[in-house]
């Protein structure tokens, strides 16, 4: 893969720059994408390793689900199932700063890493012409969190993106400062109705007027309530027990391996998946959720070989630790 150092900042309205950005996305590289809310760190949402590079570049210690950006409603309908209310919201507010969390279609083709293993998917159609042009030309959904390192403020100019993310981004499309400057409003359609997951660029009252119902709001003061947007639904965990840092596999366990060496007793495992035989954390992250799903149900316990908690390994280990935690 081409490494550009420093990342190339190019005018978003330049046709050659757009073509280069599309080529970078197709090659699994990261692109700084201007949107009306903030600059996004964009990757092909259907490519697990490209999505893993987003987490690696941001230095996020955990995987949280990402928003899939699309050019039009037809593209969104290929990814998620709309109910009548969410369709009305999409028709009223797209393109614009509204993200809808909806049931993911089985044939969506979006990487499990982009949804952090959830059966729901957050989708949005940005109104920024540069984002729209990129999404239309690329023709596939683009996963994009804000283009800043974890813990830093969201980037609202191309120079911020370049300064914060450096050479992990192949190209930054420069369309000047973002207009809205705050993130999109996130609404989820759940079994108990419409829930506001994050306040943002689109006021809640406008959403309620179109939906014809009140939005349920997560009470952050309630200790039982989810404490962060997205947490509401981010409880993906395998049904099997999970054992970490396993050096001795017990007969009949499902083995989740990593790297060239296998733990003792590996040959007695009921089934083995190696996240990355060559010990590559990007490859391992890309495979993590589908591997957990595949092993789940094949054995009562999933034995996980040691994984280095460095770089992207920190987020992988964080997710496995949550999966191993005792459940109510
Ligand atoms: P950002 O990428 O920084 O704009 O943040 C995206 C937000 O959307 C995070 O707070 C996520 O937790 C939330 N989100 C994305 N996908 C889902 C989902 N499937 N269910 C619930 N929340 C989600
Ligand atoms: Mg952010």
C-alpha cells in the first residue's frame, strides 16, 4: 500500500483529486472526507482491514460501531430495513445531519468490524457536495468517524486532519471549514420506539414533528442507563463462555488463535480459527467479530490465545475482555 508522508491535501472540487480519493478507498486506504458536520476518516465499509485501519489511525482503545455513509436513499436501502417512520425521517432530513440506526440487512455486505458485531447499522446521507461526490463515485458505503485521534477534538478543517492523523491518511479532500461543526443527531428505531442516542446538528423537535412521536432520551443520570451514545445497543457478546490468555486448551473448546504459534492442546480443540496466522493486528481486528460468531454455538467455551495489547491489540483485547465478563 502506498504510504504518503505527509498526507496529500487536495482541493475537493478537483476531478483528479476525487479520482485519487476513490482509488485510495478502493485500495483499502483512508481518506479525509469533508462533510457538513465535521471531517470524516473514511474507509470502504465493506473491507474489514480498511475499517481496522480507521481504529488503528484513531488510536481508539475500543471498537465502537461506525456510521456508514451513503450517496442516496437507494444505497441506504441496500444496507438496512426501513420501517414507515424511519423512511419518513430519511425522506424529510436526508441529505443532512441525521443518522438512523436500523436493522442491518443480511446481505448488506458491511464488515462486522464496522458495526462492532451488532445486527443494527447506523446510516447517514451527508449533504456536503464533496462527500456526496465521493460517495457517488465510490459506489460503496463508507465508514467514517470523525477524523481525529482518540481523545482529540473533532477535525473541522483539512489541516486539522493532516496534523492529527499524519501519514495514516492517503489523501485529504479540502473543502474549507465544516459548516455545522457538530456531529449528526443519532436516532435508533428500537423495539420500544424511537430513541435519541446522540443530540447533534438536527434538533430533536424537528425529528419529533416529522415522526409524529416523542423521542425517548437516555437518562444519563440513571445508573442503569447506557452512559454513552451507542452503548444502548452495543452489547454484542457470544453465548459461549470466553476464556482469555489460554496457554492450555481443554478438549472440546473452540480455539480463537493468533499468530504462528498455537497453545498447548490446540489439536484437541473442537474447532480453531486463527485471527491472523502471521500475527498481524489489522487482519486480526478485521476478522474478530465474524470469528466470534462462527465459533459461538460450536462449543460451550471459546478459548482465546494470548493477543498483544499493543496498538490495535488494545481494542481487540478490550472487546474480548467484555465478551469474557460474567453476564447477568
Ligand atoms: P462518530 O463515528 O464519532 O460520529 O460516532 C458514531 C456514533 O454512532 C457512536 O457514538 C456510536 O456508538 C453510534 N453508533 C453507530 N452505530 C451504532 C449502532 N448500530 N447502534 C447504536 N449506536 C451506534
Ligand atoms: Mg468523534
